[in-house]
């Protein structure tokens, strides 16, 4: 079997699992956005292994790959794969399990770094100077969570552990869910933004959540408030975020996810002044990129390939 491993940015896949005996495995560490170039690359392969949503597989692409028989995605779901088209073409699509703690840990890291002014202080020290500002305690602040699912619930626990008050809002959030987690339920997104010292986004990207955090939401934020998004880039309006940062609302932001990934070199978010001042902290979608998570991803990807080749049952996505 000819197998393509896509978007292994850090070139770790072959180290983290035993790919022996599966066939001809080719690893790609870059991402192709051009349709024609991607078709030319993938045309020979019978199996494609994708890393989350890094390379979408829409109907038009799947239809252009007559040799393709199997797609394995890391994670239990992948909204960027057209499952109906794959089924119509006789292409099996299966997924792996995922670990559930990594994204909340990164969100806490961003929250701590921004509130304590970590990166400007490190830069000052490395430049031969010493302290040049004062950080902000988390204890006594209010953490506002946009979304209270699994990751949002973990963030609520972390916030309380730091002595923060915690509020949450989402379109379908119930009082019962908030009561179970000891979280205050905000009346609206605007109310959450206005009351919170730190706002952290933990929603699934959908038509309803796309562009949810807009200019009005940023304008409602408190002086000194910090905005975090470790979920999906399009949930917030990037242009509105930049405009808001320049006005001081939010005062700081930590962004791990982007409309286009990898983030283009000329993207407006790469604002040198905001980054150098420590008011904008950008990370390259690190929320799930940990050793344990990738070992699970690639080990189960190999298991799926072996099962497919042997005719054994596999975890098919519907």
C-alpha cells in the first residue's frame, strides 16, 4: 500500500509509531493549499493519514483521487473531511482517540504568561537589563469562559485553583451545567466580556460560532482584560482583534489558532509592535501538540492501517 502522511510539521510521526510492514510510507512536513498541486501530490496514494484539519479533504479533492481507498484522521472527528463524498466514492474514513487535557494546559500557560508579563521580562533580562514592569495576580480576577464543554470545564477548575471567580456563556449553556461545575452563568456574551478580566474561548467552530467574537464584543471588555483563543481562529474576528488591541480592548491577547494555518509570513497578526510590547502572544497551534497526544494519534493511525489491510474492524467515522 502507498501511504501518505500529511502535515507532520515537526517530523515526528515515524519516531512515535511502528510503521514497518505497512507498505511505502511517505511523510510530508509542509501543507499545500493549491488544489492542483495537492491533487498531483496525493494522486498515487491508496491511503492518506491526516493530522486533524491541517489539510481539508473536500469532495472535489476526494473525487480527483481515484486510487484512494482509506483516510485516517487523528482525533475522533474531522469537520474538514467531506464524509458523504467519501462514502459515495467508497473511501473508508476512520479516526483515532484523542487526549483531553492538552488544550486547557496551554490556555493556562498563555493566561499566566500574559498576566505576569513574562515575555517582556525575559526579553529585558536577555538584553542585559532587569525588571521593567509589574505582573498581575490571577487570584481575585474573573475568568470568563466562552463555552463550557470538556475543555471549558477543565479551565473552570484551573481558574478556581488560582483563586479566580469563574463565569461562562454559550448559546446553549444551561444553569444546571453551571451549577454542576460551580460556575456563574452570564446572561449574554456581551455581559461575559464586560465582566471578565480574562476571556478564554472553548467552542467548536460552526456556522453559529464563526465570527462570534466581533468588534462589539472586544469593545465591551474591561480595561486591562486579556483575551485567549485556543479553540479555532475563525471564532474571533482577527481584524477586530487587532483594532481592539490598538485601542486597548483587549489590553492583551494570546492566540494559538488562526484563520489560515500555518500563519502566513505577511499576516497582519504578525504585528511587530504589539508582539514586542508583550501585548500580543502568538503560538503555532500548540494546543494539542504534545508527545503523549501525538504518540496516541500515530499509534492508533498505524493500528487502523493494519486493521484495514487485514480486514479487521476499524473505527469508521459517520
